[in-house]
C-alpha cells in the first residue's frame, strides 16, 4: 500500500515515499516561484526512485508552507504535527523539537507517542531563520551558507548583534565589518543571536531533553553549538536521513496510518 508525504517549504520541497516496506526520499529541491510544481517534482522523483507509479499511491499527505498548493494530496497536515511525528520516529525519547526553517522558527514539545503537547512559532519576522542566515552569509559576509558554521567555530570573540529585526541586524553586520570585526566573529555572533532568539521561545514552553533539531539550519554546526550553550543541553540531529526530510517523513507516516484507516472502512485513497 504505497503512501507518500510531501513537504513544500518556503525555500525547499522534498518528498518521502513508503513502498514495499522501503522508505525512499527525493532530493531536496528549491521551491522557487511555483510551490505546486516543486511539490509535484519532488513527489515524482521519489516515486521514480521507489519504482512506483503515482496511480499506485494510496494516500498522500502534504505539509509545509506550500501545503495548500498541493492539489495532488489527499489531505494536508501542519508541519508542527509532521515534524513531531518524524522526529519521534527517529527516536521515541525525543521530547523537544526545534525546527528553524526558511521563513520561521518552531519549538515543539512532545509527549508520549510523539503527541504534540505544546508549541511556539515565530513567523512574524525572518530574523532567526534560514533565509536570514543565507542572505547575510552570501550578500553581506561573502561566504556560502555551507561555510558559515565551520567559520564561526574559529571565532575568538563573537560579535554582539542585538537587533531582532532582519534589516537592522544586517545593518549591524555591515557596521561591524566596517569597524574591522572578523568574519568568523560576526558569524559566531549571528549564530549566538539566533540561539538567543530561539532559546527564548523554547524556554517559554519548557525545554525537555532529549532535544532534536530538524530542518536545514540544523546542519549548521555553529547554530547547534550556540543553541547547546544557550539551552545548556545536548542538541542532536537525525542521523539516518537528512534533517530537512523529517517533515516529509512525518507526513508519510501519517499517510500510512490514514491509508490503513480508510482501507478498513473500504474507502480508497487513490487519486
């Protein structure tokens, strides 16, 4: 009973297919200007790798920023629920999930069975998100987002970046560069600023180990280090699949459950 989950984020689209007991993941694709097309492309890529046809798929769950732009899905589920379910699948001991996405940051508190018991989300400002980090790295510091984490680890005195607004924070970075601050100290300062912002959110709902980071920013070792120091607890990331695929994995697991429920009722989910 093949099922699929598609996570259409603000910056990337990805899909996970469960077929014949195998979990097959798509590449992480840019969302671009057309979320529907990006989601379809990710889904078809995963299906091709799984050697499965779209007509065979029993149930599809879409999640993420662009989930409303997924006419190919049987249902949509919030990324809060999907990240919680995906993280729990990675480790049943997870009690806190931190997802720093392209345009928002989320902290999710989990109960038994991966049930969401509380969450907090910042979607009012891009500061403290992956897009903010990427823009500042590429266009202000002149380094790639992949280099930023390692660069920050060589800092000797992290710069203080106090602004919580993207525009003002980037202006601060420009000013720091003009005053002679090093790239590595500024990178460390950026990560510390994000850790403080996300850490403040986490403390509002309570930080309970074990803490897992998901999403693209979780691959940034500098952000993980800064968050570990801010929260005074270990931060782990998924080691079986790419952290950016956790939302899509959760959507697939939910699709599998719902497909089973519909099968019992005798209602098909095929599109």
